[in-house]
C-alpha cells in the first residue's frame, strides 16, 4: 500500500472518530459518573457493548468465566492478523475513576467503531476485549489463564497519564492479606489471658520496615491496616492488613515474598499469635513490544502529539497487561492528561473533564491507526511478531538455565 493511500485511510479513521465524538463522550461520562468496582462493572459493560452491537460487531459477554467481561469481534477481509484493543472500566474505592478507566474502555470501543466504518475492507480481525478488574483481582490474568489471548497477534490499550510515553514499563506485583489470630481477653482485668493479634500485626509492620534496606531499590512494599480490633479495652483476637509487594520481575518478586512472609510469620509467633497469608494473582512485569510501540509513536507524532522517554527508574506501577505481554505482542502507551498523577481525586476530576474527552479522542485515533498499520501492512505485523518470538525464546532459554 502506497504512502498516499495510507494517509487517506488514516484521515478517514480520524474523521470517523470525530464523527462519533459526542457518542464516545456520553459513554465515557456515564461510566465516570457511575463508578463500579472490580468484577462489578455491569453497567459499564452494557454501555460499552451497546454501540458495538449496533455497528454489527459480534458480541459475547461473560467470557473466561468473568460475568462483566466481553469480546466484540469484527472480521474484515480474510487473511489478515487478529488485533485486540483492550478496554478497562473498573473504578477505585472511594475516589472513583482516578485511573481514567472510563477513558480507556471508551477509547478502545471508539477505535474499533471508527476502524470498521472507515476501512470496511481491511484484512484481518479486530477484537475489543472487555477486561474487568484491573485494579483489584487481575481480570486479564484470568483471561490469559483461560487461553483468551492465545490466538491474538497483537494487543493494545492506551492509558491516560501526566506524560505521553509509549515504552513505560511496569513492575511485577502481588497483593497479600495478612490475618492475625490471637486470644480475646479483658485488657485491664485479665490481660495475661489474652494474645494480642494487634501487637502481632504492629510487629509485622516493624519487621517489614526492617528489611527494606535489604531489597533492591526498585522493590516496593506498601500496606494498610484494614482491621485493628473492636474496642480498646478488649485484647484484639483478630486483625488484618493488606499489602502489595512489587519487584522488577516475577522471579525477583519471589525473593521479596519469601522475605516479607518470613518476617510476618515471625512477628506473629513472637507474641504467641498465628497468621494466615492469602495471596491474590501475581501480576507479571510488562514486556513492551518496541516495534509495535514505534508504530503507535509515529501515529501520535503525525497527530502532533509529542512523545517523551519513560523514567529511567521509579515512577511506575503495575498492571495485569503484564501477563498478556508474556503470551503475545502487547503495548500499554500513555497519553498526557494534565499535571495530576493517577489514583488521586485530582486525576478523577480530569478523567471527567473536557481535557479527558480530548485525551479520549486522541487515544481512539492512535489505537485505530495503529491497528490499521498492522492489518494493512503485513511487513509491519511480521516485524512485531518476530520481535515477540525472539523475546519469548530468549526468556525461555533464560529459564532453562535457571
């Protein structure tokens, strides 16, 4: 396909996104105004799938055993790749869409709608995958384990952030709930009969802090007390804390888990208490496909959006797309949305503002144009897959020698 045809096709894609701007704004604002927590995103699922159904996508809700997930499929001409656009739409407790998932989910839908309208003869298959519970529960991890991504050639999503980047990484992580068990007693008249689950937990926090010096500088360990007891004159028999442990890779996370859990168990034993440790799913580190990211960056720059380098160290979180990136080519680029950082009330306000709606428009266009590149240019798709295959083989060899 020559350059002139390429430009014309992408102009049509941009026009198709703009033609749906009012519709996309409405969907995004509805989701923003009605935040739903992980695994409970029923209304968001409906708002996102309705326009896809109307546009002729084949929609299946509740895939991989997740009631609030979905897969919407449009097949163009035969012979092309399968490209998935990922939609996130869960919110955070108390502060709602402070991670901008109302924009992420709607951008994926908008990109797919525009692509089908602008390029009906496009070779390939376009999927919109609704992936619930990114914030808490790891919906994509469950979908990976159920084989949802096994036959997909490339995966993309676009996240709002305070800086535009295409190659920002992410840490491996796991959440762990520590439940301490002691023995209840009157704290004044019979304290000798009690075992304080609260003291066990406080000791655990101190023990965890004492090992921070002895982990790598990119390790992150952070937790909160979710239950500290019921009354100050009763020795607490049950307390609970929730932590998130992060490291550069799943392999390095294993060493962190071992140190932290050993410290927690010792803290409980030291006062005669016991502790139960319950882990969530392990979020893998992100493997950004550089070839695919380069295509996305080119499209951003052609739209007049400046792209910046990611931080050399620090400044990263975790996401369950890391697990997806272990099984197929994937990217998780960011487009700037103001100065605020994610997971703050300020960012939640931005995600429902005019700035948020402009970011939504840009993200939908960049996603659609990059999906077009993969379907219209077999050589580009081949480069993406070659890079992923080489990475996978290298990683497998590394594990073999480990």
